[in-house]
């Protein structure tokens, strides 16, 4: 997937006045749940058929990502939509591909120095 394939931020920018009113005033109760459900359905339809993992609950995984994307949209709207839609799409891809470094566990050796656990 490329950032140009992510269209949600373009949609929000095009309808910025609507999203700003809805997010800042909570004028439509249940809007967040409805949009997150749509994002979840898109995630399940477009991404999971190619990316199956028997150990992962796909519905929970899709729900997690849909609320995270909506959280990015809320942050973007609350900040006055200062970033471009393409920048937001690039950031989303960066976040989705982020892999935290593996922790290094250290033991305190008797000499007072730290040694890496193997």
C-alpha cells in the first residue's frame, strides 16, 4: 500500500468544515462509532483477505486500527488541519510499519557492571 492509496484524509480535507463541526461539537452522537465501523469494514475487506494470521482476531485488529485512524483524524482536525492529506497518509503508513526495537534485558553482575542476558 502506498500513501496515495489512502484516501480518507483527502475526504476529511475536502469536507473539513463538516468534520470540524462534528468533532469539535459532538453534534452527531454516535458519529465516531459509525465512522469507525466503516473504517473497520474497509480494513477487513481490503487488507485481511491478503494478510491472514490464525493467531490474531481479525475483527479486534481491524477495530484497533479503525479507532487509531479516527484518533489521527481527530488530532488533525483539532490542530486545524495544518498538515496536508498526503502528509497524514504518509504518517499513517509510517505508524503502520513501525516496529519497536526489541528490549535488551540486563543483569547486574557481581562486579557491579551490567551484562547483557543471552
